[in-house]
C-alpha cells in the first residue's frame, strides 16, 4: 500500500472512530485497527492523537465541501437547503447512535483547556453556517446569517436529542419541521 493511501485510510478511520468513541476513549490502536494498518504506521504519519484529531476535522471539512458541492448542482437555493435537511434525516440512525460528527467533536474538544482544536472544529461548523447563510442571501431574505444559525441550530438540536434519547424518529419529525419552515420563508 502506498504512503498517501495509508495516510488517507488513517484519516478516514480517525474521523469515524473519533465520532463513534470520542477523543478521550479512542486510542491510536483503535484507529490503526479501523484503517487496517499496523499501529506503528500511525506514528509514522501522526505523532500525536491531536494530529489525528486535526486530520479527522479536516476529513469532516472535506465531507462538508463534498456535500455542499453536490447541493450546489441544484438550481434553487431553497431546494439546496431542503436537500441538506433531507441528508441529515437520511443519517438519522447514525445521529441517534453517535450524534453529529462535527458537533459532538466540537463539544468534546471545547472542554479542553488549550482551546486550539475546538476552534478548528468551530471553523468547520462556521463553513456550514456561511454556506447556509449564502443560500438564504440568494433567496433575498433579511438576516440571512441569523436564518443560517436557526437552521444549523435546528440540526444540532435534533441530532443531540436523537442521540440522547436514542430515537432516530426525532430526526424525521424535526427534519420535516425544518423543511416546512424553509417552505414558509
């Protein structure tokens, strides 16, 4: 296996395992196992767990770019936002089990004293807020950035509740409410 491929597999595995287990419970061996590489290889590419967390955040950002890139193919900004919500609802079982990948990581990192990685997690969420704000702006709605906060807060709230209550139907019901709200604007 080539070096870039190993690093990519480790980065993808880090994003998944950190989402499922959290930063504190995840070991480098867990990530190596998920990536199907020897644990010694992890240290070759990532000297510390924080470097793996940073790589996972980068993976979350790349996934966000991929999702919003696909949504940009839709001609109408309202349809883009509704498709975003539908995508969240499609992942309701994952959210009910583990929460929002970036949101849960941001909360966990926010409890650390150093304040470095939590800012990076916040930057990924900020990119989603900015993208959503741009969609509301294209719809010529007043206060587009506030509307983006309302939308993303709705997602984070339904994701958190679905996770806390282990109830994916919360995502279905609240997602439908968000779609109705978008239609009402």
